[in-house]
């Protein structure tokens, strides 16, 4: 099939948008708490609403895309995300925030199901490894940029002499300049809707092991202990990632009095930026060592810097939390690849079950919020030691059918 580089570029833009809309929740957490007068538990319901949408939509979306097509699902996804963004922009309150984040999460889950197989088809199977890595780098770049955009908008919207800002000011509460972001998100979703509607998509032929099987296949997989073990692993990974990035800014504000609109937002930005840099290093190290050993080394380092972030002085904490992102960078790709390498068939259905593990980003935040109400945020964030500890254990018990190839492996002789 002829390679469609326009669609590849569109998918890269989609990855950017998914990340831009998703990873702004953490920097906004102090704003939600202050402006809506929330306890830690109620604040934890906000990321819960977003990430529980992945549990609701991932498997149904993988089935729907086979009934309709990728373009229809992507158009529908951006319509849902547009409605969610507009809802909070027009009526900013806690209840609309919960519903808004759920709708945006549904849209992002629908997109995640579609774009990876579409990328393989449009860019070519022979280029899939390269385009996948490029997509992750773009995803990381957007996660780095979005907190900086938030910081710029909230610190300048009331002072800058700019016609666009003047227009926004008439549509947002004076005490909530961060609502301007949701007007921006609505415009972005509308822009993506129009682009996708005008685009011609290639037909995606899924391989037999990429297709989402019937419900019976999923139930049979869930009877296998290894499937449950790796579902828990993805649950723990996303719970950890969001547990650090979502609560980081509020922690720095509550315990060290750093401004969440500037210093806190920048710390979250560097968390994602360093995660991207760590991913590049991780790609190189995977050519030098077994992925399980790399997972052990990076997880231990992440635990060390998490401890420094939670219990160090103000400056130590400020720099340690972003470094956790650097060492978390290899966890998702290594765990996902170990998982798929541990079963011999039904990879499409297994991948759907793994992606559903993203609900860890919902449950863990709710747990941290509830524990925060009882014991304080610092003690509550110690729950992350449990999720990280589980990921560390994978490096010891994982037994993939195929291990990653390194430069030290002997070449096979025909």
C-alpha cells in the first residue's frame, strides 16, 4: 500500500492534542481546589472522572471501530471532547468540571484506540517502530508545553494588551483566568474536527492478532493469571504517573509555598519534559541490556527521587519530583512489551484489557485524595510506594516468551 504521509502527520498532531488536553489536569489541581473549595477527596474525583472514561470506552471503542471506520470514530471523539471543553468553559463549577473531564476522557480514549493501527497502515509496517517512537516524543513535548501555556495565559490574560485576551476576558470569571484554557481546548477540538472531516483516510486492515475479539475471548484471557498480573501493572503505572504529576503542584504549594501558577506549573512541565528525555535514553539502553534489568534500575532510581521529593527541603523537593518523570520514562513501554511478549495469541484483545488498566489513573487519585483528607497529602502520596513497588517486582518475576534483542546477543545462524 502507498504510504500516506499526510495521515501520518495528522496522527502526530492528534497525539499532540491528546497529550495537551490530558496532562494539564495536574497543574490545574491547585486551581480546582482553591476556586471550587474542594477537599483532597473531592479534588481526587476530577482525575477519577477523566481516567475512568478509559475503563468505560476502551474496549467498546475497539469493537465500534471495526463496525464503522477510523474517521467516524475520530470525528465522534473530537465532538465529545468539544462538548466537554465547552461545558466547563461556559459553566465553571465543580459538577460541570467532573462531567467535562469525563467527556474529554471519553474522547481521548476513543482516539487512543484508533490511532495506533492507523499509524501502522499509513506509515507502513516497516516504519512502525520509528513512527511509534516519534509519536511518543511528540506526546511528551505536548505534555511539557501545556503547563507552560497555562502559566502564560493565567499570568498575562488580565494584564496583556491583546485583542484575543480581551475577547477571552469577557467570557471568563475574573477570579478564574485558568478557564481560558477550556475555551482554547474547545477551539482546538473544533479545529481537529474540521481537519479530520475534510481528510481522506486509508482503509485499515487489522492483523488477526490485532483485532479485538468477542467478549468470550476477553473473558478467557481474564482467567489467565499473567493477564491479571499485567493489567495490575498498567493500573499501577498510570496511577503512579498521574499520582505524581497531578498532586505535585498542590504538594509544592501546600508544604513549600511555591506559586502553582508559575513554579508549580513549570515543575509539572519538566516532569513531562524529563520523561521524554528519559525515553530517548531508554531506547538506547534497551540495546545494551535486558528490559527487565532496565526496569529494576530505573524504578529504584524513581523511588529514591520520590522519597527526596516527599521528604526533602523545598528546593530538593522542587527538583526531585520532575526527576521522577525521567526514571518513569521506560516503565510503560517495557511493561507493555513484556505483557504482549508473555502470551502467544489474542494480542488485540489483550492490548484492550491492558489499555483499560489506565483506570489506575482514576482509582489511585481517589485513594490519595481520600487518604489526604485523613492523614494529609504527604502521607497520602506515600501510597505511590505500593504502586511503584509492584512495578519493581515485575523485573524479577516477568518471564516473556521473547526477550528484547541487544547488541550483545549472538546472531542467529540459519
